C-alpha cells in the first residue's frame, strides 16, 4: 500500500513540478487561428511562450492556466498566426545598401533612369560614386541593353554604376570605366562579357564576372556603415514578417559584422549564412575554421558555402544546353568550372558542410547535379541536403535526378511571375516546359525552400506566397495563371516559407513550425492567407512579428 501511494505521489509531484516549470507564460496569443505547419498542418486557437520557446499549443480554454499576473496577452480576435516566415535565399548586404542607393525597380524606360541619376548628381560632390540597382530592359519598350552615352552626358564628373535587377549585369558611365581603366580593347574575363557597340566601342554594360572590373574600384563601406546597413535590413525584414533569412553568399567580414550585431542585441532576425567561395584550395580547413551552428542562440549559423556556376536568364548569362532562342549565337556563361564545383562539393562532404550552388540554365543545373553525384560517390552522406539555388530552367530528365540524389531545389516564386512575360522568348516552347516547375519537383518527393532573392525581388514574402499559389501578376494576369499546373497549394506555399526553408538549413527541429519546445518565432497576419481571395494576400501585412518570444515589430 505504501508503495502504491508513493507511485501516485511521484506522479502528482512530477505533474505539479512540470506545470510550475512550464508556467506562467511570458507571452500568450489566443483567440485566433494558428496554423502550426506541423506534419498534419494542425490548426490551434492559442499558444503560450516562456523565454524563447513555445510551451503550449492548443485551445483557448487550456491556455488560461498559463496566464499569470506578469503574462503579456495578445488577443488575436480571429486573426491568422503562422510560424515565423523564412526567406531561403536573399542578400542582406545588398538589400541594406539598396535601401540607401538609387532604386530603379518599376521603371519603364531608360530615360527614367537617366533622369533619376541627373537629379542625384545635383546632390553629391564631384567625383563621388553614384550607385543604383533594379533596372530591367525587359520592362522597356526598347528591350535592348542600354548604352552609356546619355547617362554619361548627365554625369560627366561622377562615376556611376547601376546594377541590373538580377545582379548579373550592370551599366557603367564613361567616368566609371575611365577609373577602372577599361577600354574597347579590354578582353572579356573568363565567365564574363563586356558589351560593345557595332563600331567596337563600349556600351557600358558588363555581365557576370566582367562586373568585377568596375566593382573592384568602388570604395568599400566602412565597418560602421556596413553594420548600420545590415541592421536596417533586419528591421525591414521584421516589418514584412520575416524572422529568418538565408543570406546567399557573404564573406568572413560580414560574418564578423553579424556576430557584432548579435553581441550588441542589434540583430532581430535569424541568419543562415552561406559563405562565399574564398578561392582557396584548402576548403576543408576553411570550412572547419568558419563553421558555426548556434551563435547567439541560433541567431547565426554558418555551415554552407555558396557557389555560382552561371548567370541569369534576363541578361542571357544562364548557361543553356542549346543557344538562346532569341539570341542564337549565345548559350550563356559558366562563371565557375564543373571541376571547381566537384572539388568544393567533396570538401564540403568531408567537413560536414552544405553546398548551395546558383544554377539557372538547364546546362548549369545538369553540371551541378553531375558534380554533386561524383562527390557523393566518393563521400556518401544520406543527409547532405545539398541545394541548387534557383533551379529555374531544368531538363525534364534531370528532375528525377534531384530526388535520387537528395538535392533540394531552392526556388523563388516571384522569379516566375517576373520572368513569365519573356522567358519563353529566351528558351522556346519546349524548354519552357522545364521552367519554374514547382509541382514537378514536389511530385518527385522534394521539399522546396522558398525565398525571394531580395533585393532582386521584393523582400515581402506575401508576394512570394501570392505568386506561388496563382502564378499571376498583381493584375491577376494571365487569366488562370502562367503554366497553372505548376501552382502550389496554399499549404505548400506556406510550408515553403517556413518548415521547408528550415529543413533547407538543417533547422527543422527548432524552427519552421509552431510546436512545443521549438523556438518561439511567430507572425500574426492581417488577413487569413489560407482562405482569403488570392488578391488579398498581396495586401496582407504583419500585425506582430515575434522572434525568440519577443515582440520585435508591431504593425499599425
């Protein structure tokens, strides 16, 4: 009898102590629709957070026992809450700079750009660099690449460098080319192209690896300014509901900046950093020296490397198996050799690193798969989670290879809706069948980490979710969606920006869904993006962005 009483007493004390350890909560959200994005895509009414973790997910009634005198309570009033949104491919340093530099997104003519630069010239000192980003000749009536002459006339004494929206081409004025020492006789670097006029003189356009000829002459930001731009970028991410970003290609200097910001409580979003190729052959040593799995309680992780094997489709630098349909003398550029990708992939496997390679064209994707396959034969690893960033134009024969090799297609839904107006012109009616094929990848059994590639596209993940489920532009065109059979369901799109993105960073056990024990990242939205009319997704904004249990952004 004493033994039985002891068992019951032990159970009671264990339950009591567990309850005390769990509550009262620091923060409770209740009275809403909470999409947990767990394996069953369960819907709850309330969550409780203690410290930086979820301690309860369930009903409004049951959460009441966790509300104490000091508990902050947010009444959701029926609003939808989702896991913290993660952008699986973006560029934080470029985005931070873009918030200060000239922004040409949405311009519809070259003359508009010239006018914007002309106004900027009036506000800067002679000799000061003028930087900008976002032009896209595909949005102009004249869809040819620009020529620098008119730009140079309005900025004779200031070097100007204007990056195309995809980041894979740029326009320089005469002063910038003069400073860089570039003449009509300057040869194309390997993996790059310098554009010339019919008479052989320079147009001012530089593609892919040729861009470094000018960019290397632009004075770098000071350490203080770099850190300020990264902090500004993180605040802008919170304002659109992003709690995490996979920063695609940063050097060790930026990694140090992130550490500084975290140490001084100045970084509010989680960073999964893909470190840039250092150009060394000692990759195993480099990887081991720079690996970080949990800096600042999972605010910074470094366990992947970013490579680029080709350019972009819009600037005709994506490497294709056959020439471009609208430029038959050009099949694109390889910016990194196959041998280099294979070498780095082998080193990554040996050091426990992930490799994430930019590949847009079908030739580029095929070569990366070949390199990954060769590396995996030498260093087998069933859970490598190697990624191909973008995976935009893929041979239909290669889709099963992604699944067989366990390679994740990391994709950006808004790329499809930005490119759909001219993509078929680039590759023709047959190759377009392998373009932006989200459902083909999902049917093959693959998870798609979703992102935006900001500042190439908007930082706002709602635009990505809208693009994923409609394959339409903001005017709901084309009717029914472009290649509508490739649309994602709303559930899939939300998974892409949450749990699938977390999986792409080996973080699905701590992030990406609202479950007890996971880090408390959650976003409350102004509209129910799971049921609202598709157009309403575009105007949806975060009411609260919560990271690690702290409300870091409150909407209006």
